[in-house]
């Protein structure tokens, strides 16, 4: 296997793993959205924030090592941030 093929395989694997991590965070967000009828849970929000921070660090590492192009990393993070913002807006409206 040529070095370029190995790098492509590593890039694809890094993107796949990051997408799997993003999907897990999306599921946490979806669960919280489904449970808006319950009161706001600071612990749950802390878990989401921690997951988002860890995910952003993993994306940064992948970009810095050349396993992921910067644009793809920013897209992954921005999609999650948008969904998290929607969740927080919904929680704020529920409290009003």
C-alpha cells in the first residue's frame, strides 16, 4: 500500500470516528429535547458542554495532525453547536 493510500485511509477513519462521536452528542441533545417537559437539569447541561469541549479538542487534534481538513472539522463542530443552541433556546423558552 502506498503512503498516499495509507494517509487517505487514516483520513477516512478519523472522519468516521469523529462523526460517530458527533452522533453520540447528537443523541444526548435529542434526549434532552424530548424531555423538555422535565425541569432543566444542570448536570445534563454540564455533560453536554463537557462532551462538546472534548469533541472540539479531538477535531482540533485531527486537523493539526493532518488527518482532517480544517473545513470539515469546522463543519462538524458548527452543526453540533447549532443543535446545542436550539436546545438551550428551547429550554429558555420553557422557563418563561
